[in-house]
C-alpha cells in the first residue's frame, strides 16, 4: 500500500504503479461502503477542483462534481469554449493561474493530437495535481472503474486468467476516441487477465500500445492477442466489452483544422468505412458463446441501434449501471488521495 500520493498527477494509469492503483481501489471500496452506510467522509473540506471540459460529458462531469461535493470540496465546471483559451491563454497560463486558486485541475480534452499534450503541458506548470478526465489517448478514470467492477464481480484476487475481450463494434452516433480500449489494453494485462483485442482492419491501436501491453502481460502473468474474428472474441469470454472506437491510423494522417480541434462529426468517408463493418455488432447469439458467468460492459453512451442489441445491454449479463456507478467511487478515491496539499 502506498500511503502518500498527495500532489500526484493522473494522466495515464501506465504511469502509476500497481501499488498506487491498488491503494486507489482500496480507497474506492472504502468510500463506496461509507456512502452506502451514510457515513460522512468530507476529507477535502474547503478544497476546490477546477473541471475543464473541451468535450461533452454525462458520467465524467457528474461523477467528478458529485464526488467532490461528497468529499466536502467544491467543483467548478469550466466550459473551455467560454474561457480565455479562445483568446490566447496557453496551457501554461491556465495551469499556473487555476492552480493558484485551488487544489486540483481536472480536464477532458479529446482532440486528436492535442488533448494529451495539452494536459501534460498543464501538469508541467501546475502547483496542484492535474487529473485526466479523458484525452485522445487515455481515459484513466474509466479504466479504474472498469477494473473495480470486474473485481467486484469475480473477486479482487481472482482476475488472473480471466478471459477479457475488448471488441470494436459498429456505431454512427459520433466519432469516438481510442482512449477507452487503449487504457483497457494496457491496464488489464497488469492484473493477469488474458486479453483479446478484436477489430476489423483499419481500427488498429498504435503499435506502441500493443508492445507495452505485451510487456505488462509478461511481467504480470497475463496475455494479449489480436483477432479479426468477432465470433472468436466472444467464445468462452468471461468479460466482453464491445464498443466502437475511431480509426487511429486514419486520424493520425490528418492535419485538417477540424481534426486538430477535436471535431467529433463523422465525415462521409468515415461513414462509408463504418458501413463496411456493420456485422461487427454485439448480438444475443454472440453472447450465447461466452462463459456461463460472463459479464457485458460498456463505458456508455452506447449506440443501441448499431453497437448492441437491447436484449444484451438490458439483459442478465449486463452490468453497465454498476460500472457507471463505480465512476463515482473511483474518481472520489483519486481526488481523496491526490488532493489535500499544495506542492
């Protein structure tokens, strides 16, 4: 157990040790129990967290804001489009000023090629912890909630050998970043899980992600394999996470203004490419191939028309609402451990 994490940034879980992640989960379990038993836990009374959003949010904004309130702190919601960022304030300016006002800066910025670098630039100059609420590469808060949910279902010490399939699925609601599957692919092998990453051609994750995931697996008794067969990904799986993500390969070649600013509207070419993979959908027939005790997870929002059948997402294997609830307990744990003291 790590007893002092005050002032620590959270930009990616890959930069946290397993001991730090475990301490965070220990704290999340404790806070979840205290909330259920209505035991006050205002450990951050009179502290302030600034929440900067460049992108839309439901679970992330509300879990962070509610969590801060329950810990006795106050969360300021900042719409980046209404800030002076639009008139020249740099990441350095923003970080130095906001960190002089409060105790943490939390930011969501999913613009491809800009989000992660912006958050890292703020962390470089901030006097307080900078917390990544999702960027173009990572979603550590979702990763923590997913790991907690899997542990709750199968047992905290029973993750080794679990067959977990991260599966690309067809969706047209909006252009989705690669940050959720990327985070899961890096994190789950560290807990001994046997991970299958399944997708049609053109939706690969960056090669450095796969290389690091293999290192994580080798060091922790897990595994990772790539499949282009959706049926194979469902067979005997204990955990399935069928979710759409965008084409990293295609986006990495773009330098358009729209893309650099994080445009989430699908182009006609992207819709045509998606349409060629309509068969990549989570159906009841595919769920019937999984293990008897399998669970269906999704970070939400899900495209119920294209990504998944209602019989699955609303069915007995689905634990999406438990997963969503754990977003609250894990972000509270992160704030509780990292806030509470200026550098």
